[in-house]
C-alpha cells in the first residue's frame, strides 16, 4: 500500500511539474508539442478533456516564436529566453526546440547550455535576423545528443560553419545561404554527418566532391528548386544550343527559403525525374559513390 501511495504521489508531482512548465511557456507566447496522444479504454477523450492532457502524455517539443506589435516583429529577449529554458528544465522529455522569427542572437544561445543533455533537434528559422550569424553554434559544441540542426538564416556567416565540426552526434544538417568550396570542405569534416539538405544555396555542383572525404554521408537533398540545374555537357549542347557547352560545369538555382517547419528524419531522397538530372546522378555515382542524391521541387 505504501509503495502504491508513493508511486501515485510521484506521478501527481510530475503532472503538476509539467503543467506548471507548460503554463510558463504559454505565458511568453511559446507553444508545446506533446508526444503522440494515447487513446483507448484507460485514456478516453472524456477523461483527458476533464483531467488535461498533461496527465497522460509528455511534452517533447517547444516552439518559440517572435511576437508582433504594431506590425513590428519583436525579439524574444534574453529574460523570456531564460524563462523558457528554466521551464524546459522541468520537462525532461523535451527533445526538440524550434525558433521561429524570435530575433535570438548568437550570444543568447549560451543560455541553451542548461539543456545540452536532453536536446536532440534544434531548428532556427531566423531570416532577416542580423544578430543570428551561426557563430552561436560554438555554444552547441560537445552537446552529446544533438543529432539534427537546421540553420535557416539569410545572414548566416560561412566562417561560423567550423563550429559544426565540434558537435559529435550531429547526423542531419539543413542549411541555407551562399557557400564556397571551402565551406563544403568544412562541412565534410562534421564527424558523423549522414544527411545534408541545402536550400537557397548558390554553389558550383562540382564542389560536392569535397564530401568524398566524409565517412558517413548517405544522402544530399536539394530543397525547393524553382529552376533545375544546368548540366552544360553533351546533353545540354544538343538540346539547348544557345547555352555554352562547358563540359562538367554544373550550376544550381534555388527559390529563396522554403524549409519545412519541422525537420524531417530520415530525410526523403527523391529520384531525379529527367535526363538532365540523370546526367548529374551519373556524376554523383562517379564522384560520390554510395551517396543518394535527391531534389524536392517547388510547386
């Protein structure tokens, strides 16, 4: 009887702790994501609606968003960010955090260190945020569980990419911005990277060859292309005679933006749909054998 009473007491305390943390997050405009809701005889809808979902399922994700005042996007601010982190410390099952137009800065990311032992996925949608350059990724170094990272920012500084090589568990990276060949070389040194997604990136396709040194890379996916790459080789010379026929010159054109709101894992790799794509697929097979290549086109 004593064991049962202790068990019930611990359960009730965990429910109160989660509920208070959720209320604290909602007070600063954040939203929470629960694990898949349970159903069945022990948790019917009438019971969950009466007692609250916190009695039955855990919070696994938190979304922080900027708020608008008089049509201006206001930053989340360090006080609110600290409050959010303190609340998430009381949510031991939280694994994902999404930042959407929060105007969070590189320096403010240091506050997230208190969650380094539990977070597996970070998503940053910070377009137009000049305070977010990617340099804050240095605060993510040595996070033991961080497997997925999305950096969707127009102001991303390629010089900050070397910080990613210090994240030991990072498997999936989605990134936007203009990249140089040196940047591809840096990304190839992320120790356990298996999936890479590029969106809104301008680069020479041949630079992908830098990933030949990557030990674990399995897939590269290009997001939301509005104009397919040009393979300026024999096929192009025959079918598009107005284009200069520079063999093996590959150019990618992208529609700005377009990351999904939630990172996808494992990332879908779609088969190239036409002969131009097939030409590049053959190039990939030669230079990056074993790495799947896919394109997701915008509508």
